[in-house]
């Protein structure tokens, strides 16, 4: 949710957007609009790097900074980004501090030319890779795990015939979540980790190819969807417009572990993730909640934005009317972006207000996508009561969070999770609701359309070993 999960500190390691205009047209403006469509995936920094594939000097022009897309870019700096091949990025940090130096794309100049790279995800073996590089004399400019990927690709490229071959060899060394978009002087490359944690898609606009995080970014620029990048696949857009595919990294289908929270919260509702509509997924979750946790009520409401579709599903299944109970200030960012708990609580007060005319005197079913710490849920329940709701029954379109995530989501350690060591009734009392019901964990596969998923944050069943060193961002104590 933009609100409840947002209470919570959820951040996701970024959105990526790469574009190659084979006719030579400038791509920066289109990348800008693509990043705008991905703004929900990261609001700490934004950046675009471009090159001209017809200019044999391999010059890269880059602009990046802290802030949202419309804060980082303006007419002047966009117009200075001349080139028909480019990579863009929006960031929310899960590893590495929120400073300008950690903004992406990363741009490396090395013996074989230049490399532009943008990364969505989190590596679990980044500290070991970083030490290995440091012992070989590498000097790091950032504290992000993305830089270790770039260095390993550059090292492998010296001994291989192509950048795509170097990418495959380098990625065999890394463990964890990554959806990458890269550009060499005359190629656009996309790579998705073998578990398929994060989405990555290919699109086409006239004689241009796009590789990006979500299908909604394609819709925004009027590009059409070509296909998903498969888990464990490295795809390369060549200068002649052909697509080269390498599946050396792929795992058996039963090992695939798409992040189920992409369906629950992160993806925009107009996105399709590996063939499953995110809107449909959330409606299914709401219907399951209505069957498993029915309640006598007057109105079903969703906490904007990602609670809305689940609320529609609950209403459809239960027959209880659906209503809009909150007015939202759209000029305030997602609550998880606030650095401290007091900041997050204040953001709730500024960002969301209950509509008294809608809820006064009514028994309300309030649907949200998750409860992590519980502090914002408490505030929103109180908000509804202050607006006159006679009862507030909370339903959550995910199971209780009991374990941290190491693959690109800032779910805190166990001792900061409200569900850790508490019963549902105890949590209900803490947030002040009349009743509380969670999505059953066994229903997650149904809401993903039967696709294989990662549910480790709910079950503790991680698809690969937990890291020896936790390099995720610092959390509020």
C-alpha cells in the first residue's frame, strides 16, 4: 500500500528503463517518461545515461541526482543528453546509503569501451564479491552492490569475445535478486536473475527497443509489449534490431521464486508481471479474504493505492458495497521514503484523511496490503473512528510478516515486525481494530495465478541461503 505498507518502511530496490533507437533518434526524453511511470519503485534518486551509437568516440553523457524524476530533470539537462542508446534508473536503497554517489545508472570506462548499468534487486553475496575485487586493487566509488556487478562484467569482458558473454560469466558469480539493464557502446542488454525475483520486460516503439521493469512504463510511452525477460535469461538488442538470448543462468521451473510482494504491493495495478495482471491478482486476494474472514458490515474501503483493488474483490465476493473512504494528497511521496518513524507517522497525517460523510455511523471493512510495524495501521484505524465509523474491521491482503527479506525489500529484522511472537488477536488490540484477518499463506499461489513465488517473508522458506552478512540499509531502532 502507499500507506499501510508504507508505514512500514517498505522500499524496493528500484526501477530500470533502457532504450535503443536503431534509427539514431535521441532517447532521453522517452526514458524520462518511462522513469516517471516507474516512480513508485523508488523516490530517492533518478538518473539517465546516454550514448550515440553512430559516434565511434563512445562518449557517454549522464545526469543523475537525489530526488524524484521531475526534481532531477528539467528541459535544459534533458536536452543535453544526446544519444540514441540509454539507460535510466529510479532508486530506493536497500543496500548503500542514500547519497548522490550511489545514484544510478553507473557509468564505467574501461579498456573495451564504456558500460552503463542500472540494477533492481539486492545481492546476498555482495560483501564477498566486493572484498575479492578490493584485494585485486579495485577502488570503489559507491557503497552499492551494483558496482560489484559492473566491475565483474568489465573484468570478464577483457577475456571474452562480447559483452553479453562477459555478462553471463560475471552473473554466474553473483547470488540474489537482479533485474539489470545495461548498455555497451552499441548494444542494449537486459538480465534477470535465475529465480526471477523482480520483473523485467521487453517492448518496442516503432524502430526502438525498450527493456524495463514494468509493462506500465511501456504503456506510458505507447510502446507495445514484446515479452518478459525470462528468469535466468540475458537478452541483447543488437544494432540490426535482432534479439539475442542466452539462458545459461536459468534454473528448473520449480526453483523459480517471483517476489509475491510485487503482486501485493510494488507493481502498479496496470502492470502485468510474468503474464499475471496485478489488478486481477489483488482482486483475487480480496475475494479470498471475503471467503476466509467474512464480517457483517456496511461498507468496504481500501487504503490507497494498493489496498483498493483488494477492497473491490472483497466487495464483489461479500456483496458489501465498495466505497472510497479516504482523500489522498498525491503530492506527498510514499510513506516508506521517510527516514524515521516520526517522519512516517507525520506523513500519514499529511497524506491521508478520512471522509466523514462516507464513514460516519457505518461499520467499515478496511482493506490494506500488509501490516509490518503496525504504527500506521493504528493511525488509520483511529482516523476512521474519529470520522465517525462505528466499527473498523481490518483485512490484510497478505499473510503476517514474520521474516526479513534479503532480495530487495526493506522488511526489517524479526524483532521489529509486529507479527513476530504475537497472535492475530494481540495485533488487533495493538492497532485498535474491532477484528483483524490476514490472507492465508496457502492462498498466495492462487493470487499469483499459479505461478511459482517466493513467500519467505511470511514463511521463512528462503529460495537460497540467507546471507552471512546482512548488507541491507539501516533500519530505525
